[in-house]
C-alpha cells in the first residue's frame, strides 16, 4: 500500500460545460478535481453501472438512490481504499454525529450510502473498524470514480476537523489493517491507494421524477471529504434541523 504524501495540489484549469469535468490523475497534473455537476447524460450512464454488495453480488448503481426502498434524497459518499485511515476517521465522525443526533440529524426522506473502490470482501472489515451504520458497496473497477471525475492523487492537504488521530497513528493502523488481511488474500485488494472520492447528492423535485445529482464535492486531496457541519447545511439548507456544536 502506498502512503499518503504531503504535496501541494496543482491549480484548477477550466473545463468546457459541454465536455463536463475531467478526471484528475497523478499522470495528468494540469487537472484537479472540481465540484462541477455531472451532466444529465453522465448521470443516466453511470446509473446503469453495477456495484457489489458485501456478498459480492452485483447491484445496479441506480438502485442505491432510485430503488423501490430508496428515500427522496440519497447522499452517496465515495471513500478511498478500504484501508484508508483518513476516510475511516470521516466515516466514524459521520456515524457518531448521526447516532448521537447532535451535529448532523438526517432530515426525513434522506439517507446515506457509502461506496469504496476495493474488494467487497473487505466491507464487513470496514464496518468493524468504523462502526458504520450505512449501507456499504464496492466498485473495484473504479468506473464510477472515473466517469464521475474523481481525482487520483496522494497529496495530503490540510487537516480537516473530522480527523482526530495523528497522521502517524493513521498510517500505522492502515498498514496494520492490510497486514492483518494477508491470510484472507485481501491485503492487496483494498483499492487504488491514489484514488480519491467525494460526495454526491441525488434527489428529485417531485414523486416519480428521475433523480439527478444536485450537489457534489470531489476530494482534491486524500483527506478532503466535506466537513460534517457542511454536510448538515447541504442536507438541511432551510436550517429546519438544529445544528448543535460537538
């Protein structure tokens, strides 16, 4: 597993509205992640992709946000590889806040789904490490990450509020988690260590309408998930849900 390295992200470059955002990669330093919304065509296309559940069974991506049991609004969170300690800190903070019902109270008809880029055999391990109460799926092909223009970089970036552990501890624990999976054959299947994620909000304005992405944030560095308080404001723009301090 590659370690996260502290580098300075390259400046943004403009992209054509028609072409949509481009995927930023280490080999393409001129491009970095932007928060431009994917086109309706892209939303429709990725909806036909599949992800894997904890059993390794395929599930249409669209079913996660538009299935029979889906809520009106679904926040899909793409994490990095399953051994990423920084993302685990984010998921722990998110789960703790929702569980305590203090900083982030999910409004009615709103739910959260998490997708990682590694082997689905690590989903249960991830739940054990983070206490994640949200459904988790895997996209080991990385097609969703690519077509939704999420960046690839090992740039560390500034430390967010959701990270409470030291970087040394995070790296050591990440390595240990990988080593612990040697016997299962999953030690090298956590996912692309340079692949970043992001958050995408799917919602419809009325019953029966196809859901579209109405807001998104793509990670520009390895610890650039949206802060919990920012997600609370996105999910509750009218401030009907009380935002309390931790």
